C-alpha cells in the first residue's frame, strides 16, 4: 500500500510477517517457486504439514500493476515469513473439517469475478460441496455495503454464484476494503436466506474508515439484516470526525501549499485596497464591523464584475467544488453544496485580504512602514555602521571603488529583499498615488511576491479550517466523503482481526479481537533474543516466535487486546431420515 512494488511488498508486507514468524533457515528471498507446493524438509505431502499456512486474495491496490507483483511474491513464493504458501492462483477454495469450506474470490478492479473463476467455483459447488456443507465466502470488497451506499449493483457473477449454486449454503460472507469492523445478521424471514451473516473487517488498513455512515444498511439479497456489532461504535465514529476541524492542518500540512496559493489567486486582483482605512472612520464598533462586512461584500462584487485573474480563480473553484461532491447526492444538491463550499473559501479569502490591507494601512498611517523608501533597513544599517564602526582610513570607499560599486549594492538590495514589509508598503503607497501602470514590470512582480508571502502565511490556517469543517459537515450530516474525511485524519489505531474455531459439534465460532491504540515505539523482545534457536527449527515451534514487542508495557497489544464481537454459526442440521445424511 498504496502501490504494489517490490519495496512495498518487502518492507510493508513481508517484513512484518517475518518479524512475527521467521522463515525457515533454508529460505532464500530470491527463490522462485516453479512447482508448488514446495513442501518443507521431511514432509512428503501437504496434509502432513502441521505448521501455519497462508492463503490470500488480492485487493484493489494489488491490481494497480495488473497483479504482477502479487503473482511474483505470493503465487511464486513458498513462504510468507513462517507461513507456508501453497497457493498457485489469485483465488482459492479450502475444505475444512466438519463440512466447512472457504472460498477466496478475486474481484480484480471491477468488483466481480471473471467467467473462469465462476466456472471453477460453480463446478466445485456442484461436484465437491455437500448439500449440508457450509461455505465462508471471502472477497476484498463488501459489495453489499458499497452497493447500498452508492445505489449501485455490482458483483453480479458473485451474486449469481451465491443464489443459484450455493443455494443457502453460504453461511458467512466476509470482506475488507472498508477499514472498520461491521457485522450484519439476517433476521427471521419466510424467504430463502442466501447469506446468513455479512462481515466486514478491514481494520488492518492504513487508516480508519467511519462506521456511522453505514448505519442505515438493512437489506441485501432480498433479505432483511440487522446490525450486530460495529467497531468503532457509531458514536465514537461520529466524534472522531471532529478531528477534521481540530487536526486537519496538523495532519495534512502539505495542503498549506495548495490552499494558500488558491486563496491568493482568489483575491489577486483586489490588491491593493487603497481606501481600506475608511472602515475605521465609523464612530462605534458596530459601525466599523458593518462597514467591514460591507467592504467584503463590495470586494466580492468587484471580483465578479471587473477582475480577470480572481474571476478565473473563482470560476475554477466553483467548478472543482461541484465535481468534488460525490455523485451519491443529486445534481441539485451537489451544486448547492459545492457552491456553499466555494463561497466559504471565497468569503474567507476576501476577509483575510481586507484584514491584511487594513493592517498595512494602519502601520503606514502610524509611520511604522513606508517612511524612508525601499531601503529603510539599509539606511539604518549605514547609520549604525558609521556610529559604532567608524572608518577614518576610508576603507569602505576604496572597497566600493575596487568592486565597481558591488560592495554596498549587494548589501543594499539583499537587505531590501529581507525588508519585505517596507517594500510592500512603499510599493502599495506608490500604486495608490499613481496607479499600477506607474510601476515597471519588475516592481509589480516584487510587490505581488511580497504580498503573496505574507498572505500565504495568513491564509493557510484558515483554508485548512474551512476545508476541514466542510469534511466534518459532509461526513456527519450528509454521510458523504467517508474516504476523504477519515483518510485525512490518518488514524492508525482501532486495529482488529477475526479468527475462527470449528467445534467438535461442527459449529463455527467466530471471534474478532481488537486493539484500540497501536504502539508507536517497539523494542527487540528479550525473551525472543535469549531463547536458544536450533539451526533447522521452525519458528512456529518456538516458545517466543515473535521478534518485537511494544516499548511500553501498558501499550503492548497482548495486554490490551479485547474481544469486540463473538458469535456462533451452527452447523447445518442434517435430517437423519434422508438416505445421504450419514456423517
């Protein structure tokens, strides 16, 4: 994640598994498995191997390179850390004890299986899966939730496989993709139940996804479902979204570069505001506030009626804001929400522009700026130099002569470059007296660059606040932008995984274990380091197989892990009167 390549697979995928269980001593990372399964030493057939095995299906990110990296690192490798990899294809079927099966389907990038997979699983259902067997069907994408959310209908081949071939034998359908945990169970119904339980567990993802936007999901495959478990809870999910207002800028500081530039373009044509001081001519604070907002309104109309650069920025922002709103809403609502979003940014940019211009005007009128031309700082330097460092021998004059005037000129213009407020104020005063046409092109560029530097610093906190507030309103009020609103928070906590246990009775017990807060600092486990290791010993047979542990004991996942969901799926009842019901 986010892109499949050798680096991401080796460092972000294989490496954590190798830390948890080390591969065998004879394993070489560059080895390519041609004839799988390549059984470990001393094992003649796969049934005899008692160590951990791993089967997996690719997600949407694995398909970004046409599944090339997945095939190279999974289907043509024999070990994922200490887990044996017998898998040859991107999909699989496993027969488990007591009539249980696991189907792993590869949905690629279009959310469905191709005809070759369909044929494979359809023939398996007809020829191998017993009438009273039970199937766990795994896909990377939870079509039932996403189709309900987007009002779409995808995965038609998977749906047909479930309805026409599994025929009620699919007891559990699992998926990831959405980075949270949710389980829905079918309510009692007179209609045939195609899938009893729908489970999403994508809590191993790079960030957290909200749960409360899917709160109203109720129906799938023509059956009614009710929510049995969510993690994090709907209330916690809604509260987490508040971080878009409070933490957006801290989590996404790169956004400042774009946001500050956009705000400057929106008000570029409005600099300078030569009559901004008239706002303070009012006698009362109420009058000044009203005058300030009237000036804001007039500036917005000025942008729409007379400007070119700012008008282009406004039209571009309106267009982008409209298309940024998800298509889940109607076109009218998208237009309204996009307009309000853009209007908030435009108004904020104009307000900041007026505040900045008013501040500069106050400094000028109080003789704090624009008092001695462009080189105020240099003149102060020359005065301090003559007072504290006298030159009775005329060395400075000779240096100026020997360098053809470069010695004082370099210092003069370098100080002018650092005295941005003075340059901005002097140029602004010139523009207000004589007009922008009186400035040479270089002078105009210097003025707008100096204005941009200060306006960028002033606007970046505001643009992040406005955009974060937009995401908060959208995710909690309209239940849209669930991906953008939570990926922006970059929450690495709320991790969970699901485990199964087949009882002797044939019932399937399902546990989901979670860790609310993930440790950020790790240390080498001294127990692992001190344990004697035999040369050919498999890592899963060691007492301490994992290499790392949390640096702080209170945050160790083994200490704070908890069960967030537990349920049992009964084995399909067998009628003893039927001739084929023998165990």
